[in-house]
């Protein structure tokens, strides 16, 4: 089973469904076929709650992890103490000039976000490979391509993001440019959908490391999230929930196991996980529900302030994420390489 699924952190089925994105594909396939069903109506009516418990909490989770991970103040002085000040300054500028600075912050966030999805898929895929026999350089490159290619599709088709944000409207309105852009996007789409399967099949070649199914599922889910499903606004909100859930599960596992290693006689891993998630929920509420009220002080509506605030929170999350998930020379690697039954 380990050879097929990969060495799970909790259980192969649990990891496949929640970390590998398997549950998202089942739910999204159902919702897309039966948009008026009771589960679909329930999801629509309670989307705000689902986003708070998953997506908002996952943005807060990177900050909670940063300040609860031992040694980060010494190892990352700017990220822990300087970056918050820079973030507040940028937020202030965005609130004072929502039509110029705020709008460009929104464009940057919407452009960077699909890359963040792709990078997360790449990291999760490698993580399960590293819990096995490792990878060749060629396999690592092919996995990176499979993870990143869906981002390029979103970049090419973007309106207020990607190409739609980077290039002037005068260029984008040119029919020849539009035709070229559309054709290139279709080629990237086909490649993005096909590459996870190709990478998996190539892993059966002699001398290659066979990819665990959880890694393959992660690549497939990422590809579908950013291409086919991204084109359906009614479903993309659900995608953000599953993206946040994937991140939160991994983050919580790392936090709980690290705490158990530091204090084996202390609280159980479930207690540490519960405390960590509670902090993520609380901070997520403050960031996404309370913080936007700051914009009212400079004459903005709550909605205008929320748009700028969400963009800045996301950009801060993207920066922090790059530091807290380092493996080389970091104690994170102990969690990746340890036995699945530990903790």
C-alpha cells in the first residue's frame, strides 16, 4: 500500500482525500452536475462559514506557524519583525489610494495567487516523494512543470490578473494579440491537463522513482482547480476551501509533530492540533472580518477596504509561506522523513 499511495502522515485514505485533493474532485464533480441539489444549496448558503473555517484560517495559519515555530525570531528577524511593519505601511498606502495603489495590489494578489496554488502542489508532491526513495533531477523538473503549467494558463487568460494586469489594454484589445493569446492558452490548457498523467506513466520506466498516488492526485487536483474549474465562478469558491484545507492539514500535522518531539511527555498531538487550529480561526476572523473596518477611518466603504485588505493579507501570506516551508537545513525535514506512525 505504501508503494502505491505513498507513506502517509495520518492514513493513506485520509491523506489522499484531504491533502491529495481527492475529496475536492468528488465534491466538485457532484456539485457541477447537480447545481440545485440540497448539498449544493447548503454550500452556497454557508460559503462564508466554509471560507472562514478553511481559507481564512489557512492564511492566518502561516502567520501562526511563523510565530509558534521554535527559533524563527533568531533565524528570520526581518520576516518576524520587519515584514509586519512593511505590510502595515503598504496597507495604509492602499487604503489611502484605493484606485491606484489598491487596484495594483489587487492585480498583484490575483496574479500571484494561482502561482501560490501551483507552488503548494509542487511542494506537497515532492514531500510525499521524499518520504520514499527520492527523485532524479529529471523527475523533479517534470513534476515542477506539471505543477506550474496550470498557473501559466490562468496567467494567459486573466482579465484583472496575469496578462490582463501586466499589459496595457491597448495591446490586449488588438485582435491579433487576442487571437494569439487564445491559441496559446488552449495549447497550455491541453498540456496542463495531460502532463500529470504523462509524468506518472514515465515514472514506471526502469531506474525511475515511481510516483506515489497521493503525489499524482495532488498534481491532477491542482491542474483541474486552476483550469477547468477556475472557469466556473460558482465552483471556484469551493476550490479555495479545499486549497485552504490542504494547507491547514499539512501545517497542523507539522506543528503537532514538532511539539511532540520537543515535549514527548506533554499534551497529545490532537491537543496541539486543536490549539493550533483555534488560533488560526481566531486570527483569520480578525484579519478578514475585523481588519477591513480600518478603511472606514479614511472614508472608504467596508467593501472597498476589504478588497485592499484581502490583497495585502494574501501578499503577506505568500512571502511568509516561502520561509516557513524550507526543508534544506530546517527542522521541517524531520517531519517529512520520519515514520508515518510517529506523533
